[in-house]
C-alpha cells in the first residue's frame, strides 16, 4: 500500500513532535520565498512538520508567509495536511481540552494575501468552498481522537481575525450572533491556499481560553501557551494516531480543486 504523505502544521505551542523519527531540517524555495520545515518518518511513512510561527514562535499571525508554506508542501508532493490552531472558545461546552474539528470558517482578516491566483494565469480562478475542510481528513482525525478517548467535537465554525491583538467583547458578541464557535488568527488564508493547491486539509482547533467577554478575565498570551503546554503529550498522541488513520484517497474532491495550480 502506498501511504499518503502527511504534513502537520503546528500552531502556537506546537513546535516539535517526538514521534517523528530520523528528523532533519529542510528548506524549500518557492516563488513566494523559502519555507523551513522538518522531514522524517512515522511508522514507515514520510511525514513533514512545519512550525507556522517559526521554531521559536517569532512570526506573528498576520505576517506568516502562508503562500510559501503551502507552496512548499505542494512542491514536496504532500497529500494531506493536519493543522493545529490555538483558539478562544465562544462556547462554554467547548473549553480547554476539547478538540474542535472545524467544518466552517468565516474570514475576518483584513490585509493578507489570500490566494495563489492573482490574474497572472491569464484566467480567473474562483474556488468552491461549499465544503471548506477535507471530509476525509476530518473523519480520520475524529476516528483517531475517539479511539484515544479524547473530547472530540465534530464540526464548528471558526472565525479568523487579523490579530495580533485579541478581540473586544463587542466583536465576540457579534461573532456569537453569527454562529461562530471558536476564534483564532491563522486558519485563513491557510485553509484557502491548501484547497487552491489541491491538498486535503483538516484543522484541530484547540481552545486555550474562553474568548473576550465570555471569560471575565483579561486575556493574555502566556495563558494560551501554558494551556498548549499542558496539553502537549495528549495532542502529540492525537497527531500521531491521525496520521496513521489517513488513507490515500485519489478520489477526494480536494485534489480536483488544484487543477489550475501552476507547476513550480
Ligand atoms: N482569540 C484569538 N486567537 C486566539 C485566542 C483568542 O481568544 N486564543 C488563542 N488564540
């Protein structure tokens, strides 16, 4: 059996995965700049690990080079991406420790390059987002997490804010009225670019705090990183098990979405 090539994009607090063997750093040059990531093996499969904010958490959400990152994974012939995203929760029943396998997003970003297609192709590309996250990747993560007995939530709406500031209670109140479950700063444009490139892509949203106004306390970044640190070993188990659950599925519709993606 040919194993799919899986990449993990680790968000805040996720910088290294101990289950990856024979790990080495690689640098991939793309037309958007270089992307540095790790390549290794897990149970005989090639796996990649990319720290979205850099190894030392130095790149803020609005300055991540999302296009270079996804273009690099495409160049490496990755089939499926599992992303982690620290989020604030708008829902009392989705607190820290939950894994929300989001199935919808709302784009509330303001100034990020959002697409690979900027008109240079000689044609306009509008990509379908009726099903924003890969159903096969989501199902694999849910199976893996349930088998481990983790608190898995099947579906949720993520709103991506521009950051790097946290939200105001008025914004969170409005987002609640829009049906949002969790708020973060990085899933857009990552999910968009992954689909444009024809990659299967799923996100594990990890509530680290209740959003502004939901919690009476002021928010701070240390709280986010501490919550991620507490959860580190359980999350690592979930990531490893999810990779093992992902099957090659050449019929996945995510692949067709990449038909216009230019060859590097
Ligand atoms: N808002 C936005 N992003 C976040 C939050 C939040 O409350 N917590 C962790 N990432």
